[in-house]
C-alpha cells in the first residue's frame, strides 16, 4: 500500500525542485544583446572599397568616356547643321510668302515707294551685328551696284541697309507698316497687284540666331529693281532686272561669312568655307 501523498511531493534524490531552480531569463532579455550585436556589426563592420578597386572603376569610366565622347560630339554637330538648314528653309519660305502679299520690293516704310533708299537690301535675324571682321574670303569684296543701289553692299552693312526679320515677318505695325487687306479694301483677286496686303505673321517669333550664335542674313536687294535705279537694260537697271540669287546664309561654326554677297561671276552662288546657303530665288548656276 502506497503511503499517502501530501501537498508537497518529495523529489527524487539528486534533482532540484522548481523552487530551487534559477529563474530562466526572458526571451526578450536573452535576444536583445544578440540583435544589438548584429546591428552593430552590420553598420560599422562593412568593408569599404580599396584604392585598387576605386582606380579600376575610374579607368573604366575614363575608357567609356573616351569611346562615347566622339559619337556624342558628332551627334551635336549633325543636330546643329540640321537646325540651321531648317531655319534657313523657314526663312526662305517666309520671304516668298511676304513677297507674294506685299510685292517684290521689301521696304523700310511699307506705304512708301520702292526707291533705292526705301528698299530693304538685307534681312537679318536676332544676334550680334555683323562687322567687317566677320566677313572673309571672296565675301570681303563689297558689292557695288553703281546707280542701282543706295551704296556699296555687303553682309556687314546689315545695320545701315538692312531691316530685322522681326519687323518684316512679325511686327509690321511696329516696323514697315505695310497695308493689310482691310486697308486696301479688295479681296476679289489674289496677289499684290490686286491689293492683297500684309497677312502675317509669316514666322513665329523670336527669330533667333543660328546654332553658333550668329545672324541669319538674306540679300533681299536682288528681289526687285528700285524705281529710281539708273536707266538701261543692265543688271539691276530699270529695264534690266536682277538675275542674281537671293539666298539665306548662315556663317557656320567658324562665324565667318565667306560666300560673296552678290554671288559669283555668273551671278550664281558658290558656297564658300563652312557657310550654309539656301537659295530663295534667282538664276542659280
């Protein structure tokens, strides 16, 4: 017969009772130092790049730059030429449209007569004034029209014998003030002879310089003969007319206008240097 059990059992010899066991540390308290140690090693124990690794990375970047730089520069140069070509084409089309509406003689005073003094001999875009130092090669020789122009002409006479494209293509009232169709009171027929009048703007402003920061120019003197030009049937005279080319020119990357203002010996145009030329009208040859 087993002895009667009491409230507290007798533990086998060699074992400890629950009251004698040391308290087991809590899970939170046991894990916290371990986690803290891991975080400390993760933040402060990371190894940085060595000098050899940094040198290799720099060499790779320099090699890639050397390979890609020429291609990037070629792309930029091509984009500049494309933009200059498109700009000159747009200017040329604007000249043709303006001439269709107001007549072949572009004027400083749109209500005045087409005299040598009132005729616009050059159009220029925004950009710095052209100086004689900006004109080189064959273009250095001035064009002398004798009794057909108000004086000798060249690309650097844009300040004295030229008008801005902004005035002619956009402003009108703030520039030449050509009559508009409503002023002329006629809409039955087309063309300047029927009084079509100024119908701009012909080009969106601002009309800026070329991609290299120089003015676009147009030798508009060759669009029409002045009423007070010298008598005769020669070039630019009253009964002769002009056979020379009217064209838009950009000086190109070197900033030098090298294509002659009046064209070559046969009145056509030979593009010189790195100029960009767009023929608007004339007997090109």
